[in-house]
């Protein structure tokens, strides 16, 4: 490729709406162009990077024995009704009616399509276990697209689905995919990606892991231990919360007048009490088949984790309305699980060993002092409904935890029979009986992964692409010659042709423009190995070389440029493979 033939401009200026470095550099480098909010066109440099990532992923999937398939983006709503997700997913799932008045969806994920395909093909125990995978466009009607390719509406994913006759088989395959994922991230140049425990969300299933690139620019909160290998998303992370006053003697309950003081801050100031001496109550609407208002209680200096609460309630919690308060005798601003009726009280374990707390009296302008959970609410449910905070300790080793930010670059789930049972997928076992298989699913966002590599590998001049995914591996830049007897353009063209013949992916810049503009453009393209041919180097029969990642420079004989390039690229690729070979998966 010659850069003067490359469609797309490169810019010095940072786009106004680019908050993340990857968004900035993908726009400035001519990789992507916005079409609408969360929707982008991909130009050749971006497409080449994406295809290189796809090829690495494909190789690792094929090693697992997974079979590549292609499933449709547009699907009939009946498939999603079978799984129960057609009505369960609201705004994010794009639904429409075709010209024949048939309900359709734009798939945001392909579990339903995978089961629909597999249930027609895998009808005997002899067909199991097996895996299928694809690279497919998805559409998620994201409310707030942001970060360039990090959070979009239309995106390409590698999604894979495995089918099994028993849990042991699923566990084995799950571990193999986890190892393959570690290898993939190492080969694309970000081996620091970590697997963490996560919430399955709308995907379902009981076991799931997210693959996170830990970076300050990440949108997810990750909890890691300062000492051991404990890692979890904030939605499922647990911790040891040390009690503030466990050794106090329990004092008698005392009702105190707190006129017009409703918030913890107001009541704390009135009573001269710190926030941790409060039992804070948050009220939610009753859940299905239970008319009791939910009262979630937690220590006053902590926050309720509604993902954890949703697992206990088996549905997404909704804040209480006036009817819920009236139905349970709760007084807004002075409410708690104490002295209330028709309530289901769920108490965070952070309150279990605390003594003599302040909580609402369920009476206008009154609170209760010296409240003790075990004594005063003995029938309350004790559970972990708290978000992990600074100062907490690791649930596995007791060391202090660290709160990080991260970008999710992949996920794996053990779905069990969440889809196969409602969609009536069966196989015939050895005895002729009908059995329901269980599933795993495994996703990697290809565009998000490209952007994430930039978040981890960049400088002020542009991306620093690993050789495995760079759009071009080598660049040749010719600088204008003032000597009529020396043609830098001719020598650059000659070297360019030799590199192409040698099978090296190379881009040539022989434009009649300034050296500064040429160097800036090559750095925005992130070319790993860069050669410069100038009048000065030609007079010595040499070319100047530069390694993008380290800034190392030197001179090499023109006759040795091809060998040097091939040897250096082989060496860099070998490094990536060696790192990948050290992967241990979830072990």
C-alpha cells in the first residue's frame, strides 16, 4: 500500500467528543469515522487491524475444535419468545415488524439462534460435546454510546457456544476456553488482561467470568486483592467488613426526637453521630407473588449493591412508591425495618456485629438509638448486599482490597439449561430417552478489543501496535533529495517492491510533503518497524531504521533491510507466542 493512495485523512487535532485515548487516535489516524451516535464506518487501516485480530481468534477457536458457522442478525421474535427474553429485554433489543407484519428482532446476542441451529443437528448423544462459533454483527440499542468503539450500538463479536450432556463436560470445555482467551489476549499484545468473577446478567447461568484490561480509563469497577489472586467485578465482589464497635455492651432502645432531620447527614449532625453508627434503610416495591415491601438495611457509610439484591429477590429491585410505604406502615425519612409490618427485611452483613446503632423509628420526627440487629430484628434475613469499598479486606486471605478500573474485552458463561430447556432442545441418550443438553457461551468484542489495545499501548504520537495486529508491519519513508544524482524515491520504490515480493506487509510514503508530516502519519498508523531513506543514508548505502515501541534507531545496509525486517518481525511474533504459551487459564 502507498500512503498517497490510502483513503482517509490523518489529523493533528484531537476530536472534541473524544474522551478516551483510543477514540481520539482511531479518529486522528483514519481508522474509523462516525456515522451516527455509536455507529461507525471502518476504513482500511482499522479493517486490517480488526481482521488480524479475527485471524488470531479464529486460530485459537479452531485449536479447540470449535466449528465456524454464520447465524443471522435478523431473527423472528418467536425464537426470543421461546427463551423468554423477548419481553424481558426492553429498550436495548431492537424490535420491528417486516412487510408481512411478522415480528422480528435485530440480534444483540445469538444464544437463541445457536440453540435453534443446534437442536436440528445434534439429536443424538453421539453428537456431544461440540462447539460452534462465528464473527457476527450485533445491534444493541445502547442508551449512551461513548468511548468510540468501547461502547457502541453496532459491533462485531466473536461468539461461541458449547453444548454438553453433563456438568463435568461443560467444566472441562469452560477451562479450555478460558485458556484460549488468555492466549488470544497475549497474542494481540495485552497479556495483562485478567479473568475476574462476574455477574451473568441477562445472559443467565451461575458461573461467569469477565476478561478485564485494568486501566484508569475503564468504565467498570474491579476489586482485586493486594496480596492474593482474588479478582471480581464490583457487582459480585465480596469482602470482609470489620465492625466499628463490636465490643460495646448492648444498651436499651431509646426513642429520640429528631425534628425535620431525615438524612443520615442531618440526623448525624443532630445527634453528633458518624455515619457508620447508623443502620440505613432503603425501601423497594414488593416482588412477584409477595405483597411485602422490601426493606434493605445497611451500615450508614456503605452503599447497597442492587445486583446482589436482585439475585436474592430474583428480579430487579424497584424503589418503593407511596403505596408500598402505606402498605407497610413505613414513614418516609424515618423508616426502617423496626416497628414495621408487612415487610421483608434484608440486612447487610456489615450490620451483623455492630452495636447500638441509630435507625428510623417509623414515626414522624423520631429515630431509635441503641438499635441492635440480632436483638431487635431477630427474624431479618442476613445477606451480602453491600458494594465493596476502600478499607475492606479480601474474603480469601484477609488482606486489603484494591479498587481498580477496567475495560471488559471478553466474557465466558456457564449457561446450564437456561436456553435449552425453554426452547425444548433434546437429544436421545444411550438408552433411547430424551435428555436436555446444557450450554456455555464465550464472547469477545472485536472492535472493543482493538480500542483496548490502544488504551494499553499508545503515546502522544499514536497507537503502538504489536506486530501481530498492526495494519502494516513495516513502513518505508523517503525524504526528498536535493542531489540530482541521488533519487530517494527510486530507492524507496525499489525497496518497497522487494518487501512485497518477500511477503512483508509494507506501506510506502513517497509523497511530496514535509518530513514532519510523513513521520507524524506513520506514527498515527502505529507501524512497528519503520525505515527512512534520505540523501544522507543513501550516500552511505544505508537506510535508517526505527522501532516504534521503544524509539530505538540505527542504520542498516540497503542490501540487508529485507533480512533485518524479516528477522525482527519473526522475533517479535515469537515473543508474543512465548507469552501466550505461558498462559494458565483459570488454574
